[in-house]
C-alpha cells in the first residue's frame, strides 16, 4: 500500500460529511464544497484516473485522425489553379477544437494527480506525495512542455489568423505548405503522448484491452491510422508536385516566349481576371503538366500520377479521402512494391520511408493481432492437444472400447463444465480472505440445499465451504465400492447416484436406493471424524455408489472434515445428531430392516398366539370322578376323548404348516451403524 507524505486535503475531511442539496445548501456549505474540490488530490491508481486515461487514449487517437485532414484542404479548383475547401476547413476546425479540450483537461488532471516519491521506492510501492505544490513543480519540470506543445491550437491559428493576414502576398501553395508544416510540428508531440499513456494504462490495469477482440481492433486502428497518414501525405505531395510543374512551366514560358505568367494565376481566386483568361488561351502549362497526355516527356509524376489519372484532386472530399486511405493501406501492406518512382529526391525518400514503415507496422499488426486472437482459442487448443494425447495413450495401451468411451465422456464433460480453467490453481493464488469470499459465494447457496447442512449455523457452514472442492463424474463411474476406504464425503448438486449394499456380501441380501440433488454419501467418514479417538486408518465403505447420470457435486476430504470436527464443537450437537440419523441412507437402511424384522416377528408371535387359543377351545375337560357312571359310559367317554385328541392333533399340525406358509423367511441381520460420539457436546449442555 501507499504511504502518504503530505495531505493538505486532510484538513478538509470534515466537509465530506456535509449533506446538502442544490436547493437547500447554505453559502457556507457551498463554500466548503468548493474548497474540498479545490484541494482534491487523486490517487494515480484510482478508478477515476484509470477511466480518464482510457477516455483520453480514445480522444488522442481521434485527434491523430483529425490532424491529417488538413492535408485534404487544397484541391484543383479549375484549370491550372489551386483552392482551399472552406466547408471542410470549418468542419475540421470544430472537430479539432473539441479534441483540444481533452488535452487541456488532461493537463489539469496531471496537476491534481499524486505521484510516488522516487527516493521511497526501496520496498513495496513507495510513498505517495499528495502535496499540490510539489505535484505542480514536478509536472512543470517533466511533461508540461510536451503537453503544452500538443495542446496549443496551431492549425486553427494558422488557418483563421496567419493565412488571412498574409493572403495578399502569398499563394495558395505557400499557405498549404505553411499549414502542413505546423500540423507536422504539432503531430510529433501528440504522437509521442500515445506511448507513455499506453504504459500508464498497462501499469494501472495490466492490459490495454479487456477482451481479445478489443485488443485486435485497437491494433487494427493503429494500422489504419498509419494508412490514413500515408494517404493524406501522398495526396498533399501530389498537389505539391502538380503545383511545382505549373510553376516550372510558367517560368520556362516567361523566359522563352516573354509571356506574363504571374504566380497569382495559379490561385483560383484569379479565375475571373481578364488577364488570366487571355493567358489560358495562349499557354501550354496545362497540357504539359497533365499526366493524361504524352506531350510532356521531361516532367515525370512518378508515384503521384494516380492522383491525376483517377481525378482524385478534383473530386469531392469523400471520394478523395477514401481513395487516399485505400492507397496508403495498399502500399503499406505491400511495402510499396507496386510504386512507379522517378529520380526525384523527395519522392525517393518518401518511398524509402513508406517501405520501411510498411514492413515494421505490418509485422507489428500481424504479431499483435495473432497474439490477441490466439488468446481466445488457447485453452481450446490446449484441450485439443490433451485430448489427442489421451487418444494416443489409450490406443498405445490397448484399452477396451467401453473403457475408452468412458474416458472420452469424462474428458468432454470436464471441458463443458470448466472450459479448461484450473479453478483450484486460481483459488490458491488468491489471499485467504478472497478465497473465503469466493467459496462463500459459490458454495453456500448450494450447500444449503443439503438438508444435513441446513441445520448448521453460518460460521460452521463457512468453515465447510472453505474446504469444499468441485467433483465431476460421468455416467457409469463408481464413486465408492463396498469395502474400500472412504476418503471423502460427496454432496450432490446435480445428477443421480445409485447406492447399493449386500451387507458385506451376504447371500440373499441386497438394498438399493437412488441419491438425488441434496443427498450425500460417504457418511462413514463423518462418523470417523467425530470419534474422539479415531485411528489414522480411514473407514471402509458399507455401500457401492455408482453414477447413473452426469453428476456435479462438492467433495469434502477426510483431513478437512477432521479439522472442522476438531475445531467446531457445534458439530457435536444433538440437533445434528438427529439430522444425521434422519438423512443418512445407511441409518435409513438399517432402520427399515430393523422395523421389517420386528414386524415379522410380531406377526409370527400373533399367529402362534391365535393358534394356541384355537387349540385351547377344542380341548375337552377331564372328569373329576365324582359321578357314578357305569363302566359302559366310562369307556365311551374315553373313546370320545381319544377321538378329540386325534382331531386336535391333526388340526394343530395343519395350523402349524399354514403358519409356516404365511410367515416369510426372517430378514437377514443388518448390524447397526456405528454412531458418532456426541458426548463432548452433551457434557456442556
């Protein structure tokens, strides 16, 4: 962080607390507010400074596009004369004045922007100087001269003040050369401001463009700017080449034929003069300086001939501007290879500069655009290479086709879910506080869907969210297998899992349930973590868990769960104990089997009791010997009793067989799950 050396604005912090409106503000409050803004010093890394730098960068590029438009002011307005386009002059002046305002505002911003003391950059980011006087003195000694040279409206002064004052003695060509000279002189500092502005934006925000498309467009705009400057320079040079031919031929006619060819005739302001009309009837200047004719053999227009062969110099602004832009773009891209040049020295220098600039700028354009556009598909290319390597490895190892298909499905599903982003690496590179906030934002709402977690308070949920990691599984993937160690708890966010058990491989026992979003598996790990004296050995899974569809879940590792259980005693609460029993599928399976076995035992006892009641109803009471029956009646009674016993015995056997048929086989015994130790919380309750 910055340290502040001097803060005169701190004297006025008390005024920041003022709450006033435009209608009800008192004079004292308005005065305080004005003082506050008068002493406001901006941090060079603040958002407002970064935003202003981007705005000024756009306006600077616009200004660089506007200045070469002055080269399009002169046109051929008639036979052998030049004129300036007055309408275009007004439009360009208005746009140029608008861009100049941003240069003025940029200078004011620099007067109110703090800087880092050079002698404090020993450790960290240094000390931030916020004294207005020191900031102003430093700015006046460093960049003020360049900014002032870029801000002065020189072209407007030349067009509307200098040229009208000297128009009586100067020709149009001289005025155009003067204007072009001032434009080029001021173009250098304006072009120089772009590079440090780019460096400042990159230092503050890291990049010039926030997206690859904007970065590619930015480099393309710079290349189009170079084409725009090249085309405008070529057009002005063509006008100058034409005027030079007229002047030379005019001087030659004056020497050979003693004709009165005045320099003022080459200005379109003299079109209506009678002397000029007479001169046009007898002169050969127009025919000898026309590239379309073959009369003039000595004077060669070279690369400027296209401006006259295609009537660029006599067309309207739109036509000549876009033609010149195309000419500059074509020759910069081809490094000037198609140009037909002459031995005219300025023309040769222009071709040399055009060839070198085209080579450098086109190389930079291709390199930068390739970098920006390649950054959009770099992850896709990495995934494609990784997928190709996986395919080659599977073929080399001769994996079965079904296994290869499962690997392909997982690779494709992981790409669709993450787009090749390594989320864990990104989170680990951030500070702990940011990781907590991000995990809280990503996981808390999803974790609350799990009924077991909904019983916890926010602090405990935050601790769990910090340790959750995303887990992806494709269809047919086995999450746990019965008997294998459990190293994580899985909380389902999307998809379905099949959880089954054979109770240790017992024959005749099989239980299967479907886990849906909000359920969890691997609860054996929670039991292990809550044990006060748990061993280092991980618990064994009591169920086999298989993905029925593509599953997205959060995983909680064994070490993380053990850490949470040891730090937060609220995890031992009775409320969580009941919630764990209720939502645990392991406990649900045991409870259902226990209830089913108890019900069948109840049905069996009930059937036996009913059978006993029926047997007691048919038993005949024995005689007590008090009567004086005869021997015959006694014998008949014994026979009847034996007959009744035989009938009862047969009925008992039939009822026993019937009860065996009605009562199913007993439910296989399922051991009760190990219950976590909640005594630590109970002692404090």
